[in-house]
C-alpha cells in the first residue's frame, strides 16, 4: 500500500484520507455538523475515488492561482518584470563597481557640468528646460553636456 503524501487542501474539502500498512485498511476521517471527528473504514475503490477527487481539487487550486496571477498583471508590473532581471552575484558586483566608478567620475566634473548632467540624465529634463532654468542658450547647454560626456568617457 502506498503512503499518502501530506497535501494542501481546499477549504471545501472536509475529509482526511488515511491508510494503514499493517492492517491493509483505508480510512476517511471527517467532522460532523457538531464538530465531532469520525473515522470510517472504506474499500480501496472508495478510497481511490476520494483520492482522485482530492488531486483534482489541488489541480483546480493551481489553475485558479495561475489565473489570478495573470489577471492581476498590469502594464506596470509586466515592465517591472521585464526590466528587473535577477542578477547573479558576479553581475551584481560588476554593476555596483561600475556605478561607483561613474559616481566618482561625475564628481570630478566641474560644478556646472555636474548640475547639467544631473538635470538631463537623472531628472529627465530636456535641453530647453535646462536652458530656461539656467538663463542661457540651448547651444550652451548642448555643448556643455557634450563636453561633460567626453570628459566622463576619458575618466572611465
């Protein structure tokens, strides 16, 4: 007689299946309406029927959970999954090292170039907006950013 593994149960499943290797018996335990536990010996066919139904319940729970997960996917959560891949330790360390080097290189730029790099790349402002804030021309900002990027390439 095979041993029944411990399984998840549906909330609607009121019975517990059991077997006895020594006595070669099959049991189904359940609580009645008053909360009293009963254990009934059943034939192998009835036991197999209940076992099959319990496995179908588990399969249905898995399908339901997969459906719920997919129905709750939004464009935002899909983008997060797509762009936040799991890094292994090597990739993580290399990325962290590169970020630290970039920070050090940005700190070596002039104050004006640092400010413009921050506004353009980190604050998502366009060249016209930066020019308006700094009260200068579009060409001056563009040229300053190009020089800053050249300097960063040299430093990195």
